C-alpha cells in the first residue's frame, strides 16, 4: 500500500511541476506579446530552419550515463570487497559519483565540439 501511495505522490509531483512550468511560460509569453516586445526570443532554431532534435547527442549522453553507472557498480563492488567503505554507502556513492562524472565529461565533449 505504501508503494502505491509513493507512486501516486511521485506522479502528482511531476504533473504539478510540469503544469506550473507550462502555465508560467504561457503567461510570460502572453505578457511579452501584449507589451509589443520582440517575440524572436521564442525561436529556438536557426532562422529559416525548423528546430531539429539532436538524437546523436541524446544517445551519447544516455550511453555515457549508463557506462558511468556500470563503472560505479563495479567500483562499489571493489570497495565492498576491499572493505574500504561502509557496506551500505559504497554502492550509491560510487554510482552517483561515476554517473555524475560521465555527465560532466559529456558536457566537456559537447562544448569542445561546438
């Protein structure tokens, strides 16, 4: 029963955050249009071109994240076997560390390519 309540709370929180985000964005845009401001800041793509989603970047980011998580699991197992850290803390700490490190490396690679 607690699991069901947790999932309902999770989905309600995500829905609430998305609702507030989209309604606030809509109000800001309407206020700019009413004041006669330049609406070109809403254009996210290049002029004359439709915005295209970069699937290559997304797959690289997800791949690097999963590789970081796998490295974190392996590092957690090594630390658990060696007895360096507490048994309960080494797996989550290493997973978050290597997952975050992989996302930072993706950012560096992405900025270098631009």
